C-alpha cells in the first residue's frame, strides 16, 4: 500500500503501513517469540519468580521470560533461532492489554471467533511477510526497524486489518490502476494480476483507507514513511496478502 491507494487526489500527501523490521517489531512483541534483550525486565521477572511464583505463572511471565532469554541468545548470535516463531497467545494477550488500543483489539478478536484463532492467522500472515526480508538476522532487523519507526497505535491497526480479511470493494478505475502501477511494486503486481488488476487494486485502496481511518495524521505519516522504505519484494508480498492473492 502507499499514498496512492488512499488519496482521491494523486497529488495529495498520504499515509501508512501489519506485522518490516517491522510488520512486526511491535508485532514482534505481541506476535513472535523472541524479545529484545532487556536485563532490567529480566531481573524484574526473576524477582517475581523468587518471591511470588503464583503471580509468575498466572500472569504468563514464564513465557515472557523465555522470550527474553531467546533475545539474549540472538544478541550474541543474530542468526540463532527463528524470528517468526509465534509467541504463545496468553503472552500476546498480556502485551496487547497494556494499552487501550490493544485491549479493544483483544475484545474485538474474541467476538470475531476467539482471540487465539484470530491471532494465529495474523501471526501466520505477518510471519510470511517478515520472512521475505531474508536471513534470520535480516528478519530480526526488519522487526526492530518497524518498532522504532511506528507507534503502537499503528501496529494495532495493522494487526486488526490483517485479521479483518479481504473485503469486497469497487474495482479501481483505469487511472487508479495506472497510478498504482507507476511504482515498481505496483507494476509487478498489475502484471501478475492481469485481468484482475482493477479488482485487486480496488481492494487495496479500500483496505488502506480503512487502515488509516483510525490513525492520526502523524501516525499515518509514520506508517507510510516506514512502508515506502521497504524493499520492493517485501512490498509485493504485502500487496499479495492484502489483496487476497
């Protein structure tokens, strides 16, 4: 997605990017198993483990602790582990519930068919996109850059959009298709989609508009700045996922 998908005036300024360094950096915290090494947080959890083991278990701190340990291993050997290994649902729920946006997302996903089920689908889609970055080191870097580039509200909005599924949309006009194809990733996808290009671009435009509708102007700008800095092959992967093929 890019500005071209959400503005009616092709010359206007545009907006945002689920889950490169990011579609996950933030999403890495709620969707994938390893966390950046954090000695302070590790010490806090170890203290709780020693003094209040019931809390350690009930709050799912064992899962967070394992993720922090994995992060330490990866800090020493960046190619170790699997960056896209899914984080357990309880740990993801805990991280999401630390913000109002995340709490709302958990509630909506429960209504959509169950938090665990929806989360698993999002983790799968986002994981496939992150893998496009290349080696384990590149995947981890991709997620870290995402975390640094966009605020939590953007991450939550992206996760929710991935969970929402492919909507019906009015096919794009030829002018809109041509605008989309004016950039390298868009050109590749239009060639790939062939006769379905208008339908697919229409879906992307609708999803992009739906995504940024919940964001502030600043959050939207952060999203697009991150997205447009991605490698072309990663962008095409996102387009394919978002357009349903």
